[in-house]
């Protein structure tokens, strides 16, 4: 009998009690959207990576179709919506969030199925990917609503300070122009004081999330992906509100208590993993299967990235004094715009600091920014830093692209390699 067979029975992986509050918070977000429609308050679709804080600062209710797409996947509607989009002519290889949204709009899906209603306007940016811009172009035309897009140049390894400053100025100009756009479309005045309060809340939300992540450095790790995969949503749907800060503080306190008492999310923790990429929203239970090998994911760049205040140039003082400039600085330094060299460095640091035994890399078949450079990343981590890595092919919203058994077999073999390394 192999060592893996001995521990086949899954453990009881404990979610934090505080995380249960996430349902309420997200429920309130969707209620706020409904309320905005009832009151005739302006609403806006926004892509992840865009400065949602600026919408809250103008009392515009944001809706994030990517978040809605994950709802579709969790409710098992996404495949149907994706196939509807493909029947319309959208390619099998296009982003499955986009296609989920196309299908949801075509079928007039409700919010509990991942539908999104016609907004007052749309806000997109190419900070993470060009799909965002094309997606909103298509839907803005369908709904016949105005669309504002923010173009963000990428800083690469040989970009000079002069270029960086130029990029920042270029983005800042667009953000001020966006304020003019919102004032014109909504008839509301931009209130600098309100913007300061919103960005302060956004800062506090991010800091609390980062503190939670610090606790994950402990052995055993007090928090698993049961808390973080869903826990990330307030970071990009509600940055600027107070309620999610309270939730994160409760999560932090409970996790800290676990750390103080030497309690882990797993009963027995043997292998600490990193998972890079977007999870499979249609099958989150899949990740629970790691527990039968006493393995736990202790870090996900994806859920950490949305804490976004990672640029040391962006201080709390800057956030309070010049919120618009702080937003443009943040857009230039988002995790998913890192060049390969910075990404490799970041991964190596993280593996060391969080005591990670191996890295699972999700080669997401519908997301180029997530998967681009993944084989080079793997090669460098393995050859230059002796970090074991496994690439798995799947998709965040399209269940057709995950071969469950084959992938699980690959992970089992990978865990066996980690086990042998520990014995050496
Ligand atoms: S391509 Fe990737 S980053 Fe772009 S919208 Fe789709 S999932 Fe998001």
C-alpha cells in the first residue's frame, strides 16, 4: 500500500465562523444593486482592476460582471451560458467570464443566476487584459450605454523612471477625465472629501486582508482556501465600504486565536502549497481533495493581488491627500501587470516567507494574462530556485475544460514527489 493510500479519508477542513458572514455581505451588495434600480441611482458595470473606489465616491453603484460570472459557475449555469455565446459565434478559446456574461445577458438571467442588469454606464480598463475592454465594448453597444475605458501602459523590466512618471501622468489625466465623464453622465458633483473617505476605507480593507495573509505564514496554517477564495470578493466589489472591513477584522481575530492556540485549518498539515491562478468556480469542492494528502493551499497570488496596495510608494498619507494619484499609481503596480522577471522574484520570496513546499500553476485555458509565461515561470522556479511546480490545465468558468480524474492523478504524483523530497 502506498503512503498516499494510507491517508485516503478526507480531513475535516475548518472554515472560519466569520467567513459565514461573507454570504450576508455579498447579499447586501446585490441588494444595494436592486435598491439603486428602485431609487433610480446611477449604476455602472466595472471590470476588475478598475478604480471601483471612484464609483463609490460618486455614489454610483458598481456591478462587476466577473463576480456575477462566478455566481453563474457556482450555480452550475455557466456552461449553458458559455455554449449560448458560442452559438452566437464567440470562439471556444475566448474568456469564459465574457462568454458567461454574454449568455446571461442573452437569457435575461436574474442576479442569483449571475445575470447583470443594464447599467447607466460602463467602466473598463486594460490594466489586466484587453478582453475587458472588448467585452464592455460589445455589451455597451448591445445596451446602448456610454462606456469609459482607462488605458494602462505596462511597466516592463527595462522601463525607465522617466517612462514610469509619464505613464503615471497619462493614467492620472484619464482618471480626471473619467470624473468629468461621470459628472456629465450622472449629473452629480465630484466630492473630494467623500473620495478621501472611500479610499481610506479601501486602504483599511486591504491592510486587514494583508494581515490575514500574514497569519497564513504560521505552521499550521490557520486559514484555507475555503476562507480566501470567496473572501476575496469584497476586495473588488466593495472597496470603499465599511462593512467588509468589519468582516475581515472578524476573520483576522478568529484566525489569530487559532494561531495563538496552535490550531490549523487542517487537523494534520504535511504539505504547504501555493495555487496560482483563478480557481474552478464551478467546482470549489475539488480543492478539498488535497486534504486527503494532508496538503493545504497557504497562498494564492490571485486572492492576494486584489489587496492591491502593494506598491510602497502608495502610503496612507498619499491615499488621503491625493486619492486620484494614488489610484493611478496602484494601476501601474497591480500584481498581474508584473513582467516575468518580477513575477519570478515575487514567487521565490513568497515560497520562502510562507514556507511553501510546492506550487500548483493553473494554466487557465481562457485567460491569457493568467497563463502567459507560465512554462517559463515554472522552468525558472524549478531550475534556479529548486521549487517544485506542477502545471494543471483547466478553466475558471468552463467545466468542459477540467479533466477531474487526470488532474487529480497529476496532483497525487506531485504530492508523492514532495513527500520524497521531505524524506531526503
Ligand atoms: S481573460 Fe482573464 S483577466 Fe481577462 S477577463 Fe477573462 S479571466 Fe479576467
